[in-house]
């Protein structure tokens, strides 16, 4: 009876993910996962590479414990075949505990078990030391979604005191029925629509709770035939900001606009290297509130008329924050002033001397 229990505990350890064709500078690796609740001692266990010439890829020579519901990643060096291989996990008695077979590889991708169906493996982005994503179901190659689809509009991923949310927008001149559309993050389907309808040029907000990761994630809109309509990824977020779509790109903004058109922070949160309007380009200029942004200002021909003018006829201005360079004195104006002082001082001396004679 004890042997049966020990065998059952060992059987809970599986090969969960394999990374056979790493990017440059990375190593191959195999990930184990303990599906059970009991800790398993792995001392003496081995990983074998079974295809071509069978060989031992790794041996647990030191005491290694794998707790329940825990992952363990074993780094390897040039052990796994890119063209396909079989990885076998054996216990200290040489008994096969699990086996993982893949038939091809793609650089920078891993083969992972489907957490909802462990007998199925699929090619995906590596999820080293984490729960594997669920695969996007394969669409029927002959099936093409011909209906209208909304677009992603705004994402609030890490609020401090409210729900996360994803906003869609219908840019079409017809209503859209969202039956069988869905949203997913990096790993799983996070929301399934049940027939909601979006009237023309309207917004729809999906509230989420503790789904999107603060340190990076993605939001993907999936069509009724499992095709990706649109996807947005981020690597950071701030609790007071949202990610909002602007044209073909996305920007962080401090002005969140739930169920309304996006409004962007006047000064981009990530300072651009350059901004341009018409034929003028302004590169990383300091910003001053309440002024207009122009090129060089010059003084008019006479210093007695201090009205500013510019040699540019097509100036860029903004109602928010802009730049104005300080005026520069006309060349030679300083010399005129200093010369006047040198003339004035002898004159004052002469007048004072004349006063003493009286």
C-alpha cells in the first residue's frame, strides 16, 4: 500500500514545458511541475534525451525538493534536438515517470502542455516558471469572419482602487453584434461576449478584476471564428494612467475616458525625441506654460522699439504647454549701450567741474 502511495505521489510530477531552440544568449531548458499537494524528493532522478542517440541530459545529484503546485526549471546545454525530440523523466529507480515528445521547433518558442488538457502540447511564447497559457483554438481554414468587428480603444491595466477595464469602439456606420467575440490576455480567455450590441460610433467597456499583469501583458480581441482581430501589448503601466489608442499606435495618458473619445496628455508621458508641425521641427526644447512655440526671436533694427518679431511666418502654437526662447539682443546693441555710457560719464564730470567754478 505504501508503495502505491509513493508511486502516486511521483506520478504527479510532469514535464510541463520544453524550450529546445533558444534565442541567442539563452539556454535550452525543461520545466517540471508538481500537480499534487505533497512534496516530492527528486534526488537521484534523471532527465533523458531519447531521440537519435539516447543520453542522460540531467541528473539530480544533490537534494532537490519539489513542493506541491510548484515549478522547477532545469537549464540544459545543446541537449535537445531542434528537429524534434523525446524528453523522459525517470525516478531514482530508473522508472519512467513522464515523457514529453515534440516534432519540430521554432526559435524563441517553447512547447507547453495545455493546462486544460495535459495530453495536448502546443507551440507558444515561453512561460518559464509560470502556469502555461491556454492555446487559442485553431480556426477552420475555410472559415473567414466576414462580419463587422469593433476595435480596441483604451486599456486600464493596474488601477489602485477600482476594476481593470478594456474599452472597445465601433467605428462603423452599422451596429455590431458581439456574439462569440472574446478577449484574452497573454495566457487565457478573460472575457466572452454573449450577444452585446454596439451601435454605430459607440464605446463599450468590459470591467475585469485582477486579470491583467502590472509588469506587462497583452489584450487580444478574438473573432467568432477564433481569428485575431487586434492585439495590444504593454510592458509597464501606472495606476493613474491608461493606455489609449491614437491612430495606429498607443500612448499612455493621465486622462482616462471611459465610454468616451480618447484624450491624450498634452505633454507625452514618454518624451519624444522630436515633434514637428508644418515645416518646423522642434527637438527636445524646454517647455514653458502659457507661451507659444517658435523658432529664434530677433529684435527689430532699433533698440528703441522693443517690440519682438520673428523671421518665421508659419509658427506652431498650442493652447496647453509650449516653448518660447528668451529674446536675443540685436548684434551690436550691447556695444551701443556701452558706448553711450562712456560718452555720458565725461559729460557729467565736465558739468560738475563747471559748477565748482561758480
